[in-house]
């Protein structure tokens, strides 16, 4: 029979041994519990933070939407500006006031005389006529060349009529050339409103000016011519009558551009005696 082993006098009691055996497990459980509690606390904190973040996001979204809409609107304004005002500015930045002026005929087409534009070609034809061989007067052959310039458009415009009034009083013409060109001009179409014979129209109005063939003329000069041809005599303006006409022209101690053009009109529209015509032209051209 075997002998039973006797417990060592240093051996721990069973309950202590069990306690020692369970101690690591208990420590692990405590650590797990602590970790669980920490995790729950972290979860609660994260959940609270999530709520705060969600609220902040909910509060921010309307502002973000409003800002986005404002940005889109600003982009629209910018696009309108780029395609509209800026594009127009880019096109116009180098333009000047001269760009918008109505184009005028070439400078050589007109010649300004006493403030009025005249047909340069007609005047040049007269200049060539009196500068060539001859007696310094426009002959019938010369007059035909002048008339070609007048009738180049198959009509006589107001500018051409006033140019002829200038040429007939400024240049010397033979009597035959003078009468021929006047009659030829009457045969072509007259552009614009042409009044009847000034000598047949009664004095009208009391204003200083009278508009004739589109130009303001001195009424006093024209009326003086009307009175002269309406009085006793042969219907022509004599030298004595011409003196009265000249008084009207130099009433301000000088002859203005308006008065010059009025005299040119009267000299070519009323019948003057040679003495009366020469009296006016000599003082007019002095």
C-alpha cells in the first residue's frame, strides 16, 4: 500500500491558490471594463460632437447656398460686362470724334467762298477760261465747258446755282457767253424749290433776312432791287437805282458774307443796265 503524500508545510491553502489563479483573469476583466467605459465615454463625446457638427452644417448650408447663388449672379454680371461694356470699350477705345462724323465728299470737290461751299470744278473751269489766250473774258466756247460741269448730273443743284451766281459776277464774260450760259442753265432740271422771278414777287415780311434758294439773304437789298424794277422806267436797275442798292449793302460800313451773296443773287436775277451792273461789281470787288 502506497503511502499518501503529505502536504508541504509551505503549501498555500487551496482558496489562496484559486485566488492567485483568478487574479490575472480579474485584472483582464477590469481592463476590459475600463476600456468599455472609456469607449462608451468616447462614443458619447463623438456623438455630441457629431450633433454639434450637424447643427453647424445645417446652419451653414443656407448661407452656402445663398453665397453660391450670389456667386453665380456675380459670374453672370461679369460675363455680361465682358461681352457687353468691356467688348464695346475695346472696340471704341481707339476711336475719336472724327470717327463718328458724317463722311464728306473729297475736299477737292468743294471750295468755300465767303462762308459757302461752292462747286470747285465750275470755278476752275472759269479760272482756266480767263487764264488762257484771249482777252481775259469767258467766251462762248469757254461757257460750254463751264456748262458741262454744271450739267454733269443732268440737273443743277442749289450748290451749282450759287456757284454760277458767284462765277457770273466774279469773272468777266462776253455778253454772248453770259446770255448763252444763263439760258442753257434754265433748260436743265433744277433740284430743289426754285422761287419765281424775284421782280414779280411783292415785298413780304419785315424780318431782316429772306430765305432764297436755301440761303438767308439780306431783305433790304432784295427789296431795293424790287422797288427799282417796279418804278418808272424800262424795268431795269439803273446806275441811280444801283447806288440805292449799294447803300443797303454797306449799311454797317462793311459788306458781310450774307450781303455779298445777296448782291450776287440780285445781279443774276434782276435786269441791270450795264452802268448799274458795273457800279455794283466795281464796288463789290474792290
